[in-house]
C-alpha cells in the first residue's frame, strides 16, 4: 500500500469552484475588497466616457494596485502576471486579467482621486473604532527617485560639456568637408556622429534652460524676502531712531549659479544626503501618523532635503481633513522640525507641540526621569512653553512614543513591503504614488487591528 497521497491533476471539479473559497477567511485580499466595495468611487466612475469596450471597474483596478503595494508587487507588469499566478490577485481581479498598460495608465491618470480614497479609508477606520487620532507623530524619509545620481549635472558642468561638444561638431564638419575621407577611422559614420552630438547639444540646451527658469523663480522669491526684510528694518529704524542689529541684508543675485543641479532623467528629483551616509537622487517623503494605531493620516512628498519647512504644510493638510480627523490633540516631531514659527503654527491650530529642541543626552542621570521641573513662569513665550512641556514627566512619556510609531512605519514600508524607490517620475506623480503606498499601509494595518 502506498504511503503517499495520490497525485491527480486531470480530474475535473465535481461542482463549479467558488472564488470566495480560494483564500482563507481573514486574508488581506478579502479585507481590501471589502473596504473598497463600500467606498464612494463615483468620481472615478464618471471619468469613463464609455465610448469603446466595457472598461474594468475602478474598484477592481484600485484594489489590485493597493494589494500589490501592500505585498511588495509594484510593477504593473508584475501585477498583470500575478493575476495568473497568484490566487489572491486572481481573486481580487475576479478571474480577469487587466493588462499592464491599463494598470499603468490608471495609476498615472487618477492620482488626484487616490487622495479621496485615502481619506475615505481613514473615515472607515474611525467608524470601526480602529483609530482615535489623538496624538500624531511627524517624520520624513528619503525615498530613491526613479533616476540615477550619475544622470545629474550642474549648470557649470553643462556649459563645459556644451563647449566640448561644439568643438567636436566643428571638427567633424571640417572632416566632412575634406575631399579625402581616408583619414577617418574604419567603420566611422560622420552623419551618425554629428547627429549624436547634436542630440546631446539639444539635451544640454534644454537642461540649461530649465536651470535658468528655476534660478529666475528663486531670484523672485529671494527678492521678495529681501524687500520685506528691508521694509521691516526701515520701519524699526523710524520707530526707534536706531539702526537694527545684525548685518545689513545683501540683495540676491540674479541668474543661475555654477553648482545649480538638474537630473536628466527626473528633473524634479534632488540629490539628498542619506541616513547611512552618502548622497542619492531622492525625494523627501513625509508622513503624519497616529501614535496609537500607527496609521498614516497625512502624506506628502517634497523636494527639500530639510524637514524644518515641512511642518506647517502638514498641519494645514490635517486641518483640511473632514470632521473627526482634523483635530489631533498633540503633535510629536524630532528636532529637525523645530523652529519658533513651527511651534506657533501648532498652537494656532490648537495642537499641543512636542518638538525636540536639540539632541538630548542619550544617557541622562536616572533621577532626571522622575523629577518634575519648576512651574512655568507667567507670560512665557511659545518656545519656553514647549521647553517646559518637554521636561515634564507627562511630556517625556508622550514624546517617547515618537520613535516607536512613525519610524517603524517607514521601516515596515521599506523593509517588509519592499518600497524603496518610486516607479513614477516628477513631483506630482511621486506624490500620488506615495499616497498609494500609505493607503496600502493603512489597509494592511487595519486588517491586523480589526476585531
């Protein structure tokens, strides 16, 4: 008698199989489908004119994308292949197989509508008691752009390359005008060589034009700040009769600088310092998450490597959310976000700021963990109020939640979900893709926390 189970791939099913039974109860694919079936996707549905063949339903395509990002399958080609190879993807796609062009076009076309789905999922979490959104943590992480830093060049370097190419073109033209072509290397085609260099010259000209446009925009911003600063100093001089302290501001210089960079692959990405050292072509992805459930409430992508100017836009985005999601009690952030303006912005939004003002001693005396500071003096400034709050036992307990909330979210997104580089290019496109990533994370987290 055989000790093994029989191998039989030829017998047909006695009853028609049900796709509902393909996956075990509680599987993430079931939850993704369940959530998206209750969302209002009318804005997506109305965008289809219906002039050709019946289209795939937006809920199906969005569910495929979200489940793909949640499980580390980001490429539209890999998602298409997974609708054949994976039971979970086959279940979400209802045994259909949208091609990769359809998925890629859907992802590029409806980036704005993804934000509406993101907010609706937050409302589902609140209604199902999966988050209370009381204390939130803010942090940023550098995500690689879909471009290499070796494709970047500065304005000064572009001018050098341009001069070198023009000299080569002139030399090739002289070679072409020569009567005896015997001096040319064997296999060399003058028209092809000229065409190649002309194409590179056009690319250099376009790159320089874009850098010059950026430089003009920067000059206009700096000029406006300079004029406002000079007006304020003049008003102070007239009010006090004394010259204001500090150096006299210098007017900004127009035109591009030699070190102004641009990337020929993704011109809106920037070279940024990485946490482990070195520099990479990246974007700065911001996330504001709930400290209790680790769910991301607001996401944003910026070209600035510094986080100091990112707090105010994130607070504004929180306030723009629907009722019940737009009023956190307190905000936690590291010292990269500290400035007096950021502290005031939190207080104006009626959010208690707990922002580190400097790098603290990692090994303080043990008694400091149990000592309350002296009472706050009357009439203290916003920064003094923040400094006092960080020294209280209550403030220390709240701020300690920062490292164990938003930072692990970035770690899981990069190491578990495997999202370390944007697929799309351009600031607007990568912003929409980061929304998809955070939406996938939220659903993944909600599936774990559901009753």
